[in-house]
C-alpha cells in the first residue's frame, strides 16, 4: 500500500503554484514544462525492444536514456543495454547547441552508434518541434524524416512534456515511435527516470482479490472545502473506511479521494490535466492504453499504471470538473488491477457517481 498512499497524497495536495519554464530553445508551449518532467518512447525501428527517454531538468540541462531489456537465449542472447547521458545546452540560441555532455552509465565501443542515435534524436526532435510552432490542441504533420525511414506523420499533443510528441507513423500507418509513459520526478534523488525498464502489457495480478460484502449498505459521501464552494458527492458503501473527510480506503484494495484544486491564475486547467496524467515516484502510467474523455467542462482520465517499487498494477480513474476559472473539483479512485478486473461493474458505478 505504500506506493498507493504516495500516489493519492500526491494528487490530494495538487497545487498549480509552481515555477514555469519553457523547455526547448525557440519553442513556446501552450502548456509549459516543469523541472523533472520526463517521457519515454518505444522505438519500433530497432530489431530488439528499445526505449528512449528524455527528462527536463531546467532550460539548460536534459537527460536521455536508451534502454533495451535482455533478449534471446544461447547464441542469440543479447544482454540488457542501458545508456544514460546528461546534456547541457545554450538556451539563448535559436537552435539546439550543446555546451556539455556527461555519461552517467559506462559504455563500450559497440555503444557508439547508440550514443549517436541519442544525439540525432535530440537534434531532430528539437528542430521538428520548433517547426511545429505553438499549438493548444493535438495536431499532426506530414514530413520527411530519414531517421525513421523517410516519409512519416508526426502526431503532437500539448499534454505531453518536452517535445509534445505522441507518436510517429509511416505512410502505411505503421507505428515507428510511440509514447509509453511520462512522469514527474519528485526530487533530484528520485530514480524513477533512471530505473524505468518498460511496462509488461501481458501481466496478471493474482495477489489482489476483492469480494464485495453483500451486507454492505449504500453510502453517499460528501465533501465541501469552503463555504463558497459547491459540495462534492460520490456513492460508496459501508465497506469503505474514512481516513479523512475526503479520503476513503477499501481495505488494501482501493483508495478514493475528492478535493477542490485552485490556482492563482485563470484557465490553468490544461496544466493540471498534464499533471494528472504524469506518474510520480516509481509509478508509470501506460500511455498506450489510457483514455482521456472530455465533455464540456468535465474531463475523465482512465489509466493503467505500473508501480515499480512493489511490482504491481493499478487502474486509476481521475475526474476533473471546472467550477470556475480558477477552481476545479477532482475525484480520484485507484484500484489494484486484480480487484478491479473481477469487479468492474462495482468500481465503474463509483466512477459514474462522481458529482
């Protein structure tokens, strides 16, 4: 339950009062990047399973990783590959200019091509993001991109940090590169970026079971943060235990919280939406399978997240509704995967009850 509580507490005390930076040189983003935000992509142009990640530290410092898990057996065995680089750049330049480079991991002579691949990725993606200009909605661009085989389509989304890149497709609509996960480092000591090794999409969760108590009684829970704010309501039952006025647990199976989030600036909800999409310490949401459903002033986010510290999976439901230009209601339900998959109707009804 440790990572469970970390995630919920992180979401419960969300605030938009953070320092804003614009990451890439000569790029203005509709949703600014913040120090510690990172993204991992899977690159399908490699013959083996391969990931490339980028983390933004400040406007002058970035980190990159190439990671490939061990594969094959016998003569076809290939060991794990992990290359981690730090770059410093000149943020005043109109184009990407490196001013320093540091290897975090050891490399061999055979890794030279992979180091060059990281360099090319940084230069190419920066230039293509610059050419895409400023946008506040998802967009796609048809381009010539030899690193990915020639004519491709780049799909951009402002909710994704740094390059705002979601995926690259060939003219045959084959996915060549795709976002896998994105997160936000808690501190300089947070190893989540350095420790990412992929997400198993064929997992099974037999450790977390839940059987609904048929004797439990319906229970509406209500929370009001202040007199001038509306009541937040949801339908639980007597199986849930109140930990705080707006925080409930279902044994070791699920957690639920509701809160009101405010910002000193108006119309900062896209910044909040990105923050809700990002994993925190050792929590990696699977961006391949997540759903974002918008309806007027309400947005529902459904994610399947891998918790690296205890090798578990959760289904995460976040519901955001704008109250006014500076305030939003936020509901969060996190359920272990094994419990949710055998009780979908029960938990889906809770999500539908958010008011």
